[in-house]
C-alpha cells in the first residue's frame, strides 16, 4: 500500500470536483476548493474521520468495498479507479463479470438525472450505484452481500421484496425476472457465476423452478410498475432500461406515469430533504 501517494491522489481528486457535479449546492460562502471532506464522507457512506486519516496517510489498508465507494463518490474514471486500487494494494476489479464497479460514464449520467430516480445494475441485477432520488424511492440496494445482492434472488426468496408491489403484478414481475436471467445465461453460457446462481434459485424456490422450466427469454427494457411506498403511498412508475453495448451494465431510469405519482414524488423529495432515511423501502427495482 502506497499511503503517501494514495493520500495525495484522494486530496487532489476531492479538490478537483465541483459540488454541482455531485448534486450539492455551491453556495457563495464556500471557501474550500472542490468538495469538503464531510461531503466525500457523506457520498461514500463512511465516517469523516476515516476520510481524514486516508488523506493524511494514517489509515489502515482500505477494503475493496471502501475503495469502490470512494471511486463513486469522487467520480473517478475507469483508469483513475484502477489506479486507486493499485495505490491501496488491491487488484482492480475485472473489466467484465458481475463483481465490477459501475462505469464512470454511467455514474456521471446518474448525477445529470438529478431528481429523476436512476440506478446502475450489472446484467445479473446487482445494483452497483444509485442516485439520491433512487434511494428515496427504493431504499439502498447497494448494501446487500452474497446472493442477496441479486434482485432476482431476493424476489424469489424474500416475501418483503414482493410486498412492495400489488399481488396482481407479482406474477408478471416473476416472469420478467426469469426471462431476463435466461437471456443472461444464454449470453454468458458456461459462466460459473450464472450457473451457480440458477442452481441455488432452483434449490430454494419452487416458483423459480416452475418458471425456469417454461424457458421464456426476454430482456426487460420498458416496463410499468406500481410501487407501494411506505411514506407516500402508491406510485405508478414507467421504467426505462438502457443497456451498454456489451450488455454488461444497465442504467435503469424511473419516471412518473401519471400526475398523482409526480406529486407524490415531489412530496418524497421534500420529506427526504428534511430527514434523509437510511432505508426508505426494499422495493424491487426491476
């Protein structure tokens, strides 16, 4: 681990970012060039003290998860992200596969979308990054580990994942999840990550086994769903999925499907500005 180089790199990247680039107010009383340490800590979901120790070269080796959070908070490019990992003594995440971080270009798009809920997912449905509006809408989906980080796994194994949608919509979503996973399994034929996930789902969910046997295939790109939000009630959302050319990552964007939903989303933003919740709900986002 190259502590001094890591500290210098983090300081310089923090100072090079304008607050507006990450959705923060750039008021006239700001004296710090770039972001404050407190703001980096908030964006990366870590303590201010840890950010200070990193920038002073006094920290222990940061984990891969911490480095990923810092890369997202500082809007690092792919090359800068890999450099950060090398400085911290870790191998950079692979260029392909489900374990990689959200691409820098997609992170920038999250910022540009502002109050429109959006998130970046891997092709297997692991949420890699969310903007603030998506956190308010669906809760923090980046906190899960193991099989639970896959939306399809939670959908078929945890009743709470389905409860945020009306019962009449749940069969439709189940079929969409399985059809999408079928498409990924075909595209990544022989990939042990995909094969093992399918086998584990077949072992724990009779509903998944039933639908998998029907062999339906289809990538979900446009959808409409109802989210039963615990703070503002029923939300009817249009969902648009934009896929990267290699189909490895997706940008999922939510827009209100009617005027009532638009008003409720505006209320949710107001409530969120008064008290930012750690977990709004556990809505299935696909």
